C-alpha cells in the first residue's frame, strides 16, 4: 500500500538519522578528548594555534584586505576546508554550483591573478563544510574576455578546487544585475519590483529571463564537463533555478539537489512572476529541493499545487508519479571556527583595543550587506528614536554599523547607499558631540578575525532584516558571546528567528517604536536573564552547524535518489507498441477496451484553477485525430471495440454514436452496441436510497466551493473540485467526507472513491472490473462468437478503484483495495429503475430482458450466481480467464495464451496495468499505428510487426 510504503520510507529515514545522530555524538566525545590532548601539547609549545587555524581555514589567511595570492602555499587552504586527505577513505565527490565562487578574482597582469574571499552567508556556510570531496563551480565576479587570462585564472582557481564559469559583461548585466538582483531578489523578499523603473523592468523582463536561462545553461555546460558518474551536484540559490532542468536534460541519472538561501515567498507573490511556471518546473527537475525553514518549503509546495496544479504531499511535490522531495534544512555556521579565532592573540589584541576605545559605553552592532532587505534605514530610525526617548543613554551607547557594499551596479543599491549615508549624517549631527558620535558607520567589509573581535565586544546585536533567508550574522554573534552574553535583537522576518527566537528579543523591523523599546530592554537587561537567553541560543548554534547542514542535505539527496530508483522499478514499462501490434495482427478475435476521459480526449495541461479553460475542459470531446483510426478499428471484422467510461450515456452517445462499437457508460453499468439500444447491466436490487441525501450534501459543498461542480449519474454522484482553489478544495473534501460518513452514507451500501480532485459516491459493486464480466457475456452472446477472444488490449486512465479491470484478466495480481470502501455485501440489493439522465429520456432495458434469444446466449454475469448474489468487487476482480472460458457452453471464449493481454495505464505510474502510456497523446500515436497496421493487414504481410514476437 502506498501509505504504508511512505510510512516505512520515512520511518527508515528517521531510523537512519537517529543512528547518525548517535554516531555523531560519539564522534564528538572522541574529538573533544583528542582535542583536549592536543590542546595541552599545543599550550606547552605555545603559539601553534594560529598556524593550525590558518591551515584549516585556508581562505582565512586573507587578513588585512582579505587578499589571497594564488600561490601554491595558499592553495592548500580551501582544499583542506573541503577536501579529501590522504589515508582516509574515499569521500563522495560533490560539485557545489553557486553563482559566486567563494573567491573573487582580481587581475594583476596578463596571466596573473590574485584571489579574495567573497563575503556573504553562502560562502561562510560552505566554508564550514568538511568531509566531502568538493569542487566549487561558479562565477569569479570578473569579466575575462581573453583566452590567456581565462587559462591563467582557471589554473589559479584549480588550486583552490574552484572551477570558473566565464560570463561576459552583457550577460552579467542582464542575468545577474537584471533578472537575479532586480527581479527575483526583491520579489522573493516581498519588496516588489523596484518602484521607479517598474515599467522599464516589466518591459525588459523577457530579455532578462532569456539571459538568465542562457547563463544557467552555461553553468550546466561547465558542470557537464566535470561531472563523473556518482557525483552529487548541489545547485545553490535563486540565481540557478533553471539549472536542475538543464542538468537532468543532459543526464537524467545525475543526482541533483537545489537549495534556496533566500525566503521562498507566498504563492500569491510568486504568481506575479511572468516566468512563474517555467521556474517552478525547472526546480522540480531536481531530486531534492531544500529551504531554510518549513515556511519557505510550504510556500514552494503551495506554489506548485496552485500554479502548476500538481499534487503536494507530505514528502514533496508529485507529478505523474515522479516525486521531487521538498524539505527544510536550516543552515548553520562552523561555531568552533569562531571560538578558536577568539583564542588567537591577534584577535585578543583587537578585543582589548576595542574595549578600551569604547570604555564606558555599551556597544551595539549591526553587520549587514548594504542591501534593502537588511532594513538598515529602519534600524537607524529606531536607534534615533531610542536616543530621542532615552537621553540618559546618549553618551553611553554607540552603534557600530558595518555595511558591506554589494551589487553596486544595480541602481536600487546605489540609492540605498546615499539614503543610509544621509540618515547616519543626520543622527550623528543631531546627537554627536565634539568628541563622540553615536553611530560609527563603515562602508566596507571586515576580515574574519576583525569581525570575531567585534562580535565579542558587543553588548547588543541588532538584526532588523525586512526579510532574510536565514541571517548568519546572528549565529556568529551568539557563537562569540561566551563571555559577554550579550543580547540579540532579531527581526521576526529573518529565517534565524525560527531557531534563535527563544533566546533573542524578536521585533517587527517596520515598527520602529517596538525596536526602540527593545533596544532599551536589551541595554537594561539583568545579567541572569541575558545568561539564560544566551545559553539557549548558544546550544542551538553549536549543535546545528554548517557541516551538519551540508551532510544532512547530501545524505538526504543520496537517499532520495535510491528511493526514486525503487519507485521507478515499480512503474510499469512503456507499452511495447511493435510487440502489441504484432500480436494484434496475428490474432483472430481481438477485444479492445478503451477508457475515454484523459485516454481518447485531447491532452490538457493540468494547471489547476489558474490556467486552462474550465468550460472547454469540462465538455469531454474525442480527439479529432482519433476519428479515422477509431473508424478503421471498429470496422475491422476481427476486432470488437468497447469504450468503458465513467461518463454517462449521453456523453458517449455524442462522441461515439457514429462508430460501430460497444459503449459502456457509468463504469459499465449501461451498455449498448451503437446500432442498438441502451441496456443496463446493473446488478439487480442495486440500492439507490442514498442518492438524495448525498446529493443534498454535494449541492451544499458545491455552493460553498467556487468553481467546483458535481455530476449526477445514474449509479453514482461525483463532486469535482479540479478547478477550485486546490487547498480549499481539499479542506472542503475532508469536511465533506466526514459529514458523509457520519450521516447520509453511514449505513448505505456504497463505495466512496476519492480521486486527487474529486469525491465520488457509488453503489457497491459499481466498478469497471465488476462490470466487465457482464459486458463480455453480452458481447460474446450478441456476436454469437465461435472463435475465442485471443487478444485483449485494455487502455485507460482509470482510478485505483477501477483498476480491477486490469486484474480481471490476471488472476495472479492482487486487486487494489478500494479506498474508503463501505461495501455492505449483505445489504438487500434492489433493482434499478428507469431514470432520466442528461435532460433526455433514454430507453433502458435490463439486458436480461432485452436479449432476443435468452435461451441460447451465454448467461449475463448479472444473472450468474457469482456476480448477482455477491456484490463484492473483489470476487469479480479475481475471476480467472478459466472461469470465463466456461461461459460459452463449455467451449473457450477467452484464449489469451498469457502474453496476448496488453493492459495499459495512461499517465498513472502507480498501476496494476502491465504497461504504461504517458498521456493521451501517446494513446493517439499508438492507435494511429495500430489502425494503419490493421488496414494494411489484408494486403501487406505482417513480418515487420511480428518481429516483436
Ligand atoms: O553574491 P552577492 O550577490 O554579493 O550576495 C551575497 C549572498 O547573499 C545571499 O545570502 C543568503 O544566504 C545566507 C546563507 O544561507 C542567508 O543566511 C542569507 O539570509 C541569504 O541572504 C545570497 O542568497 C547568496 O547567494 C549571495 O551570494
Ligand atoms: O565585513 C563582513 C561582513 C560580513 N561578513 C560575512 O558575511 C556573512 C553574511 O551572511 P548573512 O547570512 O548574515 O547574510 P547575507 O549577506 O548572506 O545575506 C556572514 O557570514 C559574515 O561573517 C564578512 O565576512 N565580512
């Protein structure tokens, strides 16, 4: 069962994660012991710590100015941070693909380069990742038009295990400055498109999106060049949403994960993007999709269900049986690295110096890229308000604001810089003295050690992001506060609020009064409360490290791929058309059973309520291109065609009235040869007493669920919410079911069949599988068949409950137990009466009465003991071909010889059918081929097709 499979799958994962957690704890204990031993030896030799730190961090060699020369000595560094070391077991290869490499390149000469660490959360997080053999693929932040320069840079970067993607200026302008930072970035952070040039942005949208796709393809090309079988490819961030699709197109077996470092906004925001569907679909090509928080993951799944009309499950997003796993993986930092840094003599000196410089004043700290999402102007205004309202603090507090310049080519960022300068100037002018100013503002970045010293001397850290994927600065501050135990004021709109919210003072950064009050609370907070809060957050920061984050993501990705392989093995193979046509041609009496909806209709994109044309889609129409092939097959004397559908009679009359075939409406409850009258094959005594009360409930929910509708059929009622808001529809369906169970159907002999967007209530025993024996009996009888049916092809997009049609011919297969079965086989079953349907009166006769030669025909299933006295679906579904052979007065009417049976599900990958066709378009192609072969059969020899034998 599906549910059980899922349960045991997640159970296995949890078991594994628990085991890993235990192991990690054990490892930690050993490592601490080892470190203690090492520490004592280090202490005795003195000064070694610094050397070790440089070794380990590599890029940390960039002290002042952060420059790392591309020399062999410095090259060991990044590699040591990530890579394999000799003597240890082989590590899995990981290709990290991000827009930016962890280093930016600066040209020193024609073929010489120096490399500088890029600042930013992503780099910090991945620097903390060890124990994988990683290579980093990305843009070095510089235009290198000449081959000599490219070659030299490639070589310099190779020493850092980095591989460059060369983007020219134009593409950087359109892709990075334009689509990434002017469109996606503000949108994902709920800021909307930049106000002033909104129309210009709208106009240039398409060309920027085209450049975005081109750039992503360039990243993909580089990955493809370096990819080796078994590698894990981990794509990062909003810059590379198109990459998973490009990679999977190149190699569908590649293990691809994608992680978003920013928030993923509510589907209502994402919905405004013109490229909304394309982006979602390309991300869904990945095997695993990760976000910092559950909220972002939830928004993403919701966007996929609402915008693409796909199925959201607790595991992720499902599209025709293909699952993309979606989960939250909150990032962390390498907290040990910060604590070790605080032990360095250079850092200790910095701490001393800063403590002296700000003696007598409390230090408040802001560390942000100069980005509108960071809420720097709001922070400054709140600080101003605090100074206004708390004059006693004016000469006792200082705010140090590090504002790292970023994306300086984007006009919005340039405007922000001047705005911030203007506010700082005003506040300093207002509250400054001849010797001191309240705000120290730095438009530059600091190196790691300087930053650590600053974190350590801080009394209150102020993070006022308007939105922030996570915000690592808050983690880093906590990691460096072992002694001071300062207070963290943290925006509730930063992802970090979900992990550090317990110990921090959470604020709404838009509410400057609230922020100003929190500043006062933080500065006046008693030591014991600070201690308590700090302890809480410190425990989190030191246990949820960057390394754990990456390890968890990579191992989940590996698991996901294995699980997908298991699933794929369960998916039926594609219908072997040559083989089935070959067998068709060789057989003498063929039976084709075809579904209608989504089998013989035109393919419509399942786009939920957002797209599609409800009116057109609701009116089921035979695919125009199928008319010819269908006529050929119907007119073939050796072939009997049956349309077996849930639709009512009028729909089948309208679409198939002109062909020479059998129509089985309402899941086989009504049957007619197109040249004859409708007859009912309904089991006698079918109890329909439940209909009125269920109809009442369906009407109630239809009225309250916009764009839902219901169909009243003779033997069933169907409520469909395919076009309604999918989440609301599901809630309504749940309510509806609860209501039905406790009321109208609590004692009725009905089955409730839940589709992905529908609820259907049917009389017990109304399934296609249950009807097929009665239908077969009628056909055999009416055609007076003497040659056994030696070929059966059954193609349909059938609900799980109706898949008993496939197992009907395969006794060894278990039939899918119907969901929510309410079968009451012991109920008295009443005969159905003639009823109106579809607005017109149809002649109905019971097939048993209608038969012209009752004494000579094969008995109808409804008359045979096995069907009419026991309406259990299972009994019918499990009937073997051998039983059917007895229908025709002892002679055999069904002689499939095992392999002449082709059951084929359309678009449903979890199916009991032997084969699969992906969509109604594939059905069309196949039936065209079959019809051509059938009509040529008379004058062409069938050798070509019989090759398949
Ligand atoms: O490379 P830039 O355009 O200069 O931008 C720097 C990085 O900014 C973003 O960082 C995000 O990632 C952090 C770690 O997951 C997270 O804590 C933070 O909230 C995010 O804003 C961006 O997503 C990166 O791609 C950029 O490299
Ligand atoms: O002068 C600076 C300021 C910041 N950072 C680093 O930049 C990262 C900022 O990450 P965060 O998640 O807070 O925000 P992002 O900039 O990624 O949006 C942190 O690791 C900081 O240590 C830095 O290296 N030098």
